[in-house]
C-alpha cells in the first residue's frame, strides 16, 4: 500500500467484493493457513486448528458480507468483526510459535499476509464516513 492512495468506498457499494484488496489478502491468508495447519501436531488438529481455520474464514467472509450490505454502518460492523478475527489469528500465531509447533520461518508468509490484510482492513475502515482517523 506504500505510495498508493486509498480509494473511498461509496454506498451503496456496487462493486464486487473480490475487487477489494482487503478481501484478496484475506483469501490469500486462508490459502496459506491451510498448509500451516496441516503441519500442526495431531493433538492440535481439532482444537487449535479448527479455531485457526474459523478465524481466517471469518476475516474473508465478513469482508464479503459487509461489502454486500446497503449501508456504511453494516459494512463497518463486518469490517470490525474481520479486524477482530485478524487479532485472533495474530494470537494463534503467537501461541503456535510459543509452543514450538512451527518455526518462525514456516509462518513468515502467513504472518506477513495477516499483517498486510490487517493494514488494508484498517485502511478501508478509515475511508468510510465516521471511520477512525
């Protein structure tokens, strides 16, 4: 996003959610997470893996759902949920590293994509009327 200008989203939003960079980053996060989850130990495949999977899905799906809403208030609500899910993913990554399930280099692409998605979601929130400045 460095050097790029944020484009204001107008409502009702008539574009395809797939055109939103936030959704594109979220989609990439889901794809990258799948291979990272597959590397978790068997004992974590259901609890931690399931929570991680649901958190990343939540990011992408809330961006898509919010973009389909008619008003800025609903879009903002869904982007806030997506942002909270991104924080959840960040906490999961920290737990995975702290427990030694994966090495930092194995999570580098996931972490970088999560970080870029979080910046993009926050940037999108800032473009909305009455957003954080």
